[in-house]
């Protein structure tokens, strides 16, 4: 009985898009998105980009932002997000100070469903 329960749990986890993500080298997984900063590690006071690969179907649209919750502010720049063949690229991000930053990814799926994914990074 325990074997059957474990097998069912493994099947459910394998079917989940978040579990289908492979951790990119130098990057992170935010929900159903594999994110690779360029350059890595994330710089302070220098522009950077994000290569964003969905784990599953490519969403219809994606918006990217970042905030510093402890300081109650965000970036001074608005990134530009473009669709690529296999995902998205966000350009023009800049963390103007070290500390804990929270990436916010607003995903719009092909069926119109929307979800917000977040991931916290510490920049030094």
C-alpha cells in the first residue's frame, strides 16, 4: 500500500510544471520559469538581463519587475521584455543597491489565466 501511495505521489509531482524545471547554471527556478541572469552573479549598480525559459508551454505574455520589500521600493528602471523562440528575455534591469530583492513575474497563459510568481535573491 505504501508503494502505491509513493508511486502516485511521484506521478503527481512529475506532472507538475514546477517540477519539470531544471535549475539553470547560475540561475534559479521561480515557479514554472527557469531564469538565468546575464551576467551571473547579479551585479550591483550595473545593468543586467534575464533569460527566462518556461517549464512547459510558452506563456502568451510575461512582465518582469523587482522590488526591495525591506525598503519598500523597487527598481529605478522598467525592464523591456521580449518574446524569444523558446521563452522570454528581460533587458534593462538594474539593482541600484545591495540587499534582498524580490523578482516578480506576471505570467499570462494562452488560456487567459494569470499568475504571479516571485523569487527572492540577495545581491552583494
